[in-house]
């Protein structure tokens, strides 16, 4: 590997820009190329981040630039094959969330990483948030005892993306559960030690997104004619060791309880992520505690620095593909259960 980590991009849209912004600030990184099917997006990306070579085909990109590492920044349906091709070309991969369209694709990606002895890191930035790290430290030190129940939410009142392909199940695999629910679920799962999922029960509903709307909202005029995903999903996951997760996720819902959060209910203590509050008993009292100070940093920047350090052998991955696969299995299980109307086993 060269002195600098030579990084290329598969996908040159908005999310790639967030990757490139932070990479370009790192002295041990060199941006060597990018690919995208959109000539307009590719031209804008090349100009903004001074990318030396651009291609309309990721295979040409990999063959010509021979990068050390690749950021896969494509829609969900194009996570698997570009990742496989990049790993097989000898590059490490940072793949945007979720891991893939489904766990079957994810297992192929993990196998390719293992075969080629390359790092496959999943772009889960919220596990690097200061609040997440504080609660994970509390978990590791036994503050919660056994984590019995984890309640997770990622809720919007009117938040259907009016750009990209977020409303198309054939290209995304699902709606809010796989897009925003995955963030809340993965950081909650990570915080309590990433237990293996065993079974899932789920329900999904579509009641607003596939209809025109005149309601004032921050993201109006979504493409309701091509909208084939759920508006709202709820699911319960049983895991090895007994911890139960429950998730609520919605692009649209009639509620004033918007936002992303999770709560831990343990035998010895509990917590709420959004304010890092800890709930416990001490000296015969029920106490609510919160940190006097937590480090503040850009979790996205931290995610990018983490990937570079992992590729350069400076640290162990804190967002391994194995975690991404377990999260994907939970998403698959909820969707499968909603379709079948019963609990399903996660293999």
C-alpha cells in the first residue's frame, strides 16, 4: 500500500460528497477517482473535490485507478455488486448503510471480504456519536446489568424524501425502516453488545405516501406515483441472551413525537440516548443522572477517520460487516413477518 491511502468513489451523489469532504481534509488520503451513471453528478463531484479521473462504469474505475480503498455511495440496490467487485480488485470498502438489499446479498459481501483479506466497514456513523459511546461504555462496565428491553424509534411526521429513489421498494428494499430506522436500530444494537437476532415480528402500513398531498410540509412534492414502500413499520426482535428490541419507524405519521432515539431497560439500570440520561437506584433512591460533559465531534467525520485508520492498520474496526449483517437480518425479519403475518425465525 502507498504512503497515502488512495480512495475512489462508486457513486458521486450527495452522500459521496459527505465522504469526500472529510477525506479531503486528511493528509494521509489521496482521492484518485469516481464513477457514476449521471454525467451531471459526476462533473459536479469532480470539480468540487478535484477528482483526477472519472468514469461512467465502476469496473473501469477499479481497473484503471487500482485504489487501496473504495467508498460505495450508491442506492441500496447497488451496494452488493460494486462492493464485491471492489473487494475482488484488492480494495478495502466502506459501504453506506444498510449493508445491502437483504441478508443474502450481505453474506456474499462478507465472504468476499474474508476471501480477499480486506476490510468491509459499514457506514454506521451514529455508533460514533458521543452519547452512543458513553452508553456503550456504561454497558461494558455493567451499569445496566442484563439488557432486558430496548425501545427504538425513528419517526417523522412528514418526511418522505422528495429526491432520489427512497420511495421505490425495487431499488431500496423498503422505506423508513431500511432508510432511517436502520440508524437508530444499529446504534441501539451496538450499545448493548450486538446480540445475535433469533426471531422477528413486524407490521407495515402505507396510507399517505402513495397519494397526492396538499398538506404543508418541509419536504413537499414527493413522487407518490412511484411510491411502493411503507409509510410506517414497527417490529420486535428476540435475540440470543434474551434482550428484546422494539422499533418504530416512519416517513409519515400523525404524531408530535418526531425524532430518533432509543431507551434501554436493564436489570440494574436504564438509559435514554437523546440526552444520555442514566436511570438507576443508589442509597435507597431512584436517581436520574446525566453526564456533566460529553465530547462533541462530528460523528460523520469520525466515521471517515475510523475507516482510514482501519485500512492503514492503525485500529480495529468498530463497525464491522458482521454487525451490518445482523442489522440486515433484523430488517429482513421484520419485513418478512409483516408479509406473512406471523413471527419468523432469523437464520
